[in-house]
C-alpha cells in the first residue's frame, strides 16, 4: 500500500475507534485543532505517565511543575518570542494559499532525497547481497550530484534564514522553480515574517487591559520559577524541572493531522548545570532521550538524530530526534543546550537576581540549561502510526490491529463472557471487578467472540480473557494474546501476574 493511503487509513481509524476527532466537527471543524476521544485520552495519559516516571520518578534530582498558561507579557519580551518567534511566509497569488517559505524549500529537498533513495533501491536490486549502501552513496555519480545539490540548497537557505534575509529566501524559491502544489504556478508574493504567538486581552477590554499571550512553549514557566523550585525544594545543581502542558502556536500551514497543531501539548524538562559542563550534559541527555524512545520497541531504524546547523538565538548546541512517520523522517523531540540565555534575560528584564550559590565552588553563577522538549501529540502519532497494521490471516480473513506497546495500550484487558446467559456474564463481571482496580479493562458481551476479538485488536488491547462454561466448573479462563493471537487456558488467580508482567515497561 502507498504510504499516503496508509496514512489516510490511520487517520480514519483514529476517528472510528475514538482516538482522535476533528475539533468542532459539527461546525465543519477547526483547522489544526483536534480532540482526543475515549481511547485517545487513555493512550495520551499513558504516554505522559511513561515520560513523567522516567524523568521525575526515576531521577532524584528532577522535580515536576505545573505552571500557568498565562504569564506576564514581559516574559515573552525577555525570551525573545515577541521579536523573533517568527516563520517566513509566502503566498501564491493564483491559489491564494499561504506557505511557510522554509517548508516549501524543505519539501523540494525531500523530493531530491527521494531520487537518491530510488537510486539506492535500484542498485540494491541489481547487486543483491553484495550491495554496500555506504560505498554506493559515496561513489555513485548521480547520487553525488543530487547530494551536492541538497547541500547547496541547505547552505543558501540557512544563510538566508540566519541573516533574516527575506529577499534571498524568495530568490531561492524562484531559482529552484518551486511551484504552488495547488495552482501549479510560480506567481509568488514576497516573503514576510509572521509571529506565531496568539494574543488576547486580560482585564476589561477598554481601560486597564493589557495584551497577554498564550504560551508557545512550556519552558518559560520553568525558567521564571527556577528560584522558587530551587529554594523551596533545596535543589542542588545539577537538577531538572519537568513539566507537561499545553502550548499554542498560530502555525501558518497546518497539515499532517496531529503532527502540526495550533493547540498542542509539550513534555519539557530544563536541566540546570554548572557553566562549562553543558556540552557533557547535552551528550548525556541526547543519549538518554533516544534510549527512552528505543525502550518502547518501535524499531531502532525508525529513529535518527538531526544535528542543527542553524542554531536558535539561545543555543550553543541542538539536535532533533527524528522519527520515521508515514510521511518521512520528521522531528519528534528537540534537545537544546540553551546556555544561560533565558535566566540571564529574565534577570535583566525583571531586575531580580536569578543566580545559584554553589557551596562546593564557593561562588554564585547563572546556571546553564539543557532542555529536552517533546511534543506529546507527535509522540502519540509516532506510536499509533507505528502500531497500525492491516493483516491477512491464515484463513484469508483480514484484521486491523494496533500492536501498541502494552504499557501504552488504552485498555489492558477485555473480559468477554462466551454467551450472554447461564451465569457467564455474572462470572465475567467478577473477573472484571477484580482486574479493574489495577488497570483499564473493558467488559463486552455483544456479538460473536471473533468479532469482539477484532474490536479489541483495533484498539490495541494486549489481552482478551474469555469466560466460558468450563470457567464455572474450575475457575479457569482462556487468555488470548493480541499480536500472536495465541490462546492459553489458565487459572483466574494467575491473570494478574501474567498481565502485569507484560504491561510493565
Ligand atoms: P517544527 O520545526 O516542526 O515547527 P520546532 O522545532 O519549532 O518544530 P520546538 O520549538 O523545538 O519545535 O518544540 C519542541 C517539540 O514540540 C517539537 O519537537 C514537537 O514535537 C513539538 N511541537 C512543536 N510545534 C508543534 C505543533 N505545532 N504541533 C504539535 N507539536 C509541536
């Protein structure tokens, strides 16, 4: 199946089974805003818990925070967002469609990358087992030509973006002959900067009102509470503050489902370190965060690092962890060495000292910061798109299964009485009451058992427990495993141990 079709199927599966609905659907939806349904909210909570445990619970020197979405407007002056949180946008005069100029260029690069991938595949078929991919890409003339082309485009784009040279970005789009995907024309406006922050008024609208912003990242709530947490928690550098919460960005182009939303959730951790040690910690967090992803078992080959060439104004090192989504490798998490930029800026703008006294060194300093920032919704998309499988079974029938990591599955066990009579529902309810105190379970007695298995496969339930006539005699049930569909007869008293062993990460 084509990746595009697969992605469409994933999106409709998410709606059909209560994972994700378009926001305000009865009013024809609101672009780039989504609601999480009854299954989605469980999966989302499980991802949050997986992150929170590994960051806050397992690290004695990391604590949590839940700061407000609204903050004093000067926070965003200090952080640089009022002046520099911009995307370069360009309009096509014929289709009247608006694009992010850098994304148009990146899409063009992706097309050249596809050409390279095709050359590689062709050669792989030709050479068979003897094929050495790294040798091929460094020696094949056509591949080298394409790669040089990509390098040159990237260089021009990054230089222009860094210098905020908008005419140069437009010129690059013109030189590359990029056309509007809708109108097919090259009739472009000039490139303009567009600030991504949403603003609103606080106080009565006329007199003493002032403009405040919906936070575009959760990080600043951590920085402005740095001293509160450090003092009240008696934290010693190095230490971290972690937070999960909503962020808002007025994204110009909103596409690819929940990949790029206007309202989304972030899981961020700011780690405060001694100046001069930040690059060691950067390396530590880069490895630690990749291992966190890999522990889910979704395939090492689906992740890669992308080190930034163009660094943000606050960073001295930055990398993205990219995941192979159905539409290609894209950023899922950012790891940034933010220097002392934020704390120093808040110190300057607030006039309050934001320093740490290090008893070991006997001196005060402004700590440096390593940030790990992951989008909860992108993580959700990675998990669901990696788990979605359309399978043809041995008997020729088809099933859709979500092979979710069991720890993240919305429902851990389904309890299914074989029939609706003869005391089976009552017995099944007892099993349900026993298990539901520990994790999410679902009771289902409607339709034939095979159909009920399919419904559970489709929402990624790792175990189906069937209560039948034998259960009434000897307290045994059958337990069916989702991925292998293997069934085993066990005693009810063994259920908890078997399920617990599988759903732990
Ligand atoms: P992009 O380049 O894709 O716009 P970014 O580099 O601006 O992302 P960061 O500011 O580093 O993103 O934000 C940290 C994380 O927040 C990203 O890795 C991503 O997972 C998530 N994120 C950012 N913007 C969005 C969005 N509009 N919708 C969903 N998740 C987002």
